[in-house]
C-alpha cells in the first residue's frame, strides 16, 4: 500500500514537472516573440512610424498568464510563501512584466518591453531549472505575506524606473550629439520620458516607504544579523530616491542628474534584496 502510494506520488510529481516545463517553455517563447516584435516595431520608426502595439502586448499578456500558472504552484505553495532565490527572481520578473504590460495599455512605455520581456523569460527559465525552497511566510501569516508582496511590488516598479532611466540616457546622449533620427522617432519626447520616469519613481517610493514602515511591525527584528545589511541598504536606497524626488521638486532636477540618482538608488535596492539573498542562500547556504 505504502509502496503503491509512493509510486503514484512520484508519477504525479514527474507529470507536474513535465507540464510545468511545457507551459514554461511556451511562456518563455511568447515573451521572446513579444520582445522581438516590439524591437522590430521600434526599428520601423526610422521609416515612418512604429505601428500598433496591440499585437506584441497580447503576446506578452499570454506569456504572463502562463507564467502565473507556474508561480501558483512554485511560489504560492500549500506550506506558505516559497521565495527561494530563483523562485523570488521568477516572481519578480513576472511582476515587472505585468506592471509594464498594464502601464503600456494607457501610457507610451511599451518599448521598455524590448528589455523587460526577455528578462521575464530568463527569470522563468531559471526558476524552472533551479527550483528552490525557502518558506518565508507560513500559511495564515497574511500580514507578513502582504509586507513581502508590497516589497516586491516596490522593487518591481523601481526596476521599471531604472530601465526607463537607461532608455532616457540613450535618448539624452543621441540628442546631445545631434542624432535625433532613428528609433527616437518611435518614443515620446524627452520631457514626456522624464515625466514618466518620475511618476514611476514616485509610486515606487511610496511603496518602498510602506515596506520599510510595515517591516518595523511585522518583522521581529529588522536589524538582526542576517537582515541588517538588507535593512541598511534598503534605507539607503529609500534615501537616494527621496533626495531625487526632493531635488526634482525643489530644483527641477532632470536629464543626466535624474538618471544618475535613479540608477544609484536602484543599485542599492538590487544589492539589498537580491544581493543579500544570493549571498545568504547560494553562497552561505543559510535558509
């Protein structure tokens, strides 16, 4: 009886792995096709206009839905919220993609998908190839789960802001060197790009503020030895983005100044979350 049950369980596990591989492979392909379509669309801008964006966004949404099916089994497990390194990477990639696709339906940010959607595919593939288990919140710990989800949402939104800053840097460089043609015809003017950048940073800053404030209540000791570096770097990132927003309001910071501050804040945030997880889980093997 026991042996038969074990065999059925093993057979079910193998079937789940194969099904996830099939769904994940299709999702990754759709992500890549959507990103390639957006790249081709932008390349056509130099010849008279980029065309409609509905097609690549539809592919992107299809990929995101399939990606969500994978995450429903790997991240949102029956034991609780499973956010081992590669699971967290896959979930964050999915959330960044969803935020971009949702924003692109109402704002001209779809060209960020040229970078973001292939990144989503890469995180999905890593999550499937290197499954990891680290339950960060048991079932029923909804305040802690909410805190973690808001933190990842803040990180995802500020990641989009960093990608926007990179595109803005390219745009600023080409305009300064009097190269206004090419793909620049397919993206909004510099002032509109800056406005979008600060809208992303503002929303991300609010979410990051909520994350840090809620951490004081939901975590027993955010300055514990295994959390202190993550906490300090998160507060540094929060300070950088706060100064940037204040500089924008008080002195009208823009252009290269805004780009440098955005990328600096994102670097601290990247080190705070994934840098610390990489060292603790993959190097020190501390779960």
